[in-house]
C-alpha cells in the first residue's frame, strides 16, 4: 500500500492455504519498463526543469526596454512603452543596473548550467541504479532456480530413501532409529525446498517493484501522458 501511495491500514491480505505459484518471468525484458519507476520519472522531470531554468537565466539578458538616440522607454509590457511616465532621457541608474550588473546574470547562467549538469548526473545514476536492481534480481532468480532444481532432486531422493527404509523396518531388518534418521533428512530437504521457494517469491516481488510494476503493462509513463 505504501508503494502505491495509500495507507497501510487499507491493506488486507486474504487467508490462503495454497502456496502461490511463481510468476513466469520473460527471458528478456525491455528497458523501457523502467520509465515507470517513480524515482526515474522524478529524476527525468528534474532534468527538464533544470533545462528550462537555463532558458530563464539567459532570458534575463534581454530586458523589456527600447532605446533611441535622444532617449528611451523602460517598461515590462509593450503597451506601456509609449506612456509618458516611463520616459527617461539619459542612461540612468535603472538602465545601468539592467545592462551592467557586474557579471550577476552571467554567474546565474553558469549556476543554472552547473545545476543542470548535476541533475543530469543524478538522473543517469538513478537509471543505472534501476538497471542494477533489475539485473541483480534476475540473476538472483536464476541462481535460486538452479538451486531449486538440485534441492528438488535431493528431496525426491530423500523421499525414496525414506520409503525403502520404512519397508526395511516393516520387514524387521532395521531398527526404528534408522527410520527416524532418514525422516529427519527428508524433513530437512522439505524445509530447504520451501525456503528456496520463499526466496524465489520474494525476489520475484522485488523484481516487479524494480521494474516499476511488472512486465505485463509495458506502457511507459511518457506514453500515458
């Protein structure tokens, strides 16, 4: 619930006695899926905003005024240029501050460019972190799947050994202590298989979160907008 922006109290998990099936993960996943991740989408918007700030800083070089040989007009709107109160007859303090600011506007442009570069670097790092998480979980699932194959084989062997041991006990060939020992081994293998299944389920959920919502809905945030 927290991941989708809702209160945890609104979440109820239905009781189930069945072990959930592992999701079928495609062999390959398009990288565009990561565009849905909130952190990547936010970083992308920050880059766009920082780029716009550069234009705002550069626009400050062009004040709303016009000059003539005899005098000029200073105004923030075009319609007021012809108004008498805005007339001035020399390069006064206001115009001087606009044109000669001691490098303030140049420094502001440099600052916005540096801020943009920083934002781009953060965006790039966020994307790389997203790829890292996805690849780590996919590798983890692959390793766990290989371990599950071996564990299932060991479990089948333990069950067969238990069956043979119980038959030997029923035939009076061995003591019950031997049966208990084999039962403990089979139980240990059962727990190992269940533990691996739990790890695979958790890793699957983590992969879904790392992809920004799984691989079924492959519509990017930009396409939705």
